[in-house]
C-alpha cells in the first residue's frame, strides 16, 4: 500500500469543519520530507477560513531560500 505524500485537502476541510469551534491552528513542516505541496497556500487559506492560524516549522527553511517565504505561503508563525 502506498502512503499519501501530501495533505489530503478534502479530509482536512472535513476535519476543520467538524472541529471549528475548538480549532487553534495547524502545524506544518514545509517543505516536508516528501517535498513541496503544491497546495500549501490553499491549505493555509482554508485553515484561516475556519478560524485557525498556521504554525510553520522552519526546520527546512534552507529549502525555501530564494523560492518563497513563510509569509508568502500564508503562515502566521514560524520558528
């Protein structure tokens, strides 16, 4: 069985809708060990639409240099 390598956006939307009242945010490592999700901006926007914030783990920040930034992606906080 092959594992999913990226966020299942439809499943994320369902989970966010179900837990909207208790939602604080989403923690995401970007890029992950699986690469760059092409839907990361969409994912951040969806979390914001449901009242949450996006916390980005900056462990792979070197992989972003020259290509993007946490703010451009839509992250609210990054370490």
